[in-house]
C-alpha cells in the first residue's frame, strides 16, 4: 500500500514538473531549468537549459562534453520526436526536421525530446551537418575530449522555434582549434 501511494505521489510530482505539452510519453520530456542527458553509450554528457515560451518548454542553451568513444553511438529520431519537433515549429510550414542538438554521429540520441529542436531542413542537412562533420573529424584525430556549446535565440517569448543557433566547440589533445558558427533557422 505504501509503495502504491509512493508511486501515485511520484506520478503527481512528475506531472506537475512536466506541465508543458509533450507528445512523447515513453521518455522524459524537458522541464524548465537544467536537464542532464547522458548519451553516446555514457561518453557524451550534455546539460540542456529550457525556458517556457508560449506554454511550451524550449531549449535556450546547452553545454556538453564528448569523447572519441561517443562517436557513432547516437540514434536516429523517432516518430515521437518528429511530432514533438513539429509541435514546436512556429513558422506555419509544418515541414521542419527533428534536429538533433548533439548530432547522432557525435553520440546524440534522437529519441530524447530534450536533444531535439525544430530545425529548418536545409540547415539541418547542410551547414549544420557540415559543422558537425568538422567536429567529428577533429574527434577522430584525438584521444581527448571536446567541449560543445549551443545558444538558441528566439525572436520573442511567444516563439517556440529558434531563429538562430550559435554552436561552438573547443578541444583538448587535438590538432583542431576552437570553432564557432552561427546558423539561421528560418
């Protein structure tokens, strides 16, 4: 009886904590504040910071550390995270990609809503993918780690799709130097 009561209280607490709308029900959805995700078979750790915009939790920044063992340990998106991304798309097109924040090839899990944002498909498959490839190539040449950082910019607090992403990477024990790029997501 006590165990059932504990589960009921835990369920109520979780529903209060995740009061925003989230389509995915089999995995944890982002909550306001910091959300830690361990991915890449335990070799990629990213903290995502979320704020509420228009009753939805949206990512505003993320910082993470990956090592060479996280490479190629990510997963593809799922129908759930694709729907989640489209739910946050606010440009009226309903054609965005469910973009990984930490790329699949860098160890990012595509089934976790916390690692997904509505991403313009040409950006996702173009300049953003190329930047992720540059990070991947640097990691292949190292035994060290990479420190990654993302800033997501919104036109205002009613928007749930960032108009710009600033992505940077620095490396320990690598021939690569600091890199940063800005991506326009509209």
